[in-house]
C-alpha cells in the first residue's frame, strides 16, 4: 500500500509532468515549431534533459493521434 507521503510525491510528479507537457505544447503552438504532417527527428545526448524532451514529445504525439 502507498503511504500518504508516497501518494503526495506521486501527485507532485504527475503535476510536474503535466505542466511540462502543457508548456512544451504551448511553445510549439505559439511559435509554429511543428506543423501538420511534419516529421520530427530528436537527437539524444543521453542526459536527463534529452530523455525528458523525448518523453514529452512522444506524449504530445500520442495525445494528438
């Protein structure tokens, strides 16, 4: 079973993930970075930020399908 502290941490993590996805999607839209039918190539350096960006872009793609 999850303790109260674990539930609070999970909630906080989910909130952060949703905020990052929303802000990334908004920036893509505001600056017309990706249009309908565009193909996107993501290069990874292996760092946390690269994997985070890849994960966000994959989630955004799944949300749009």
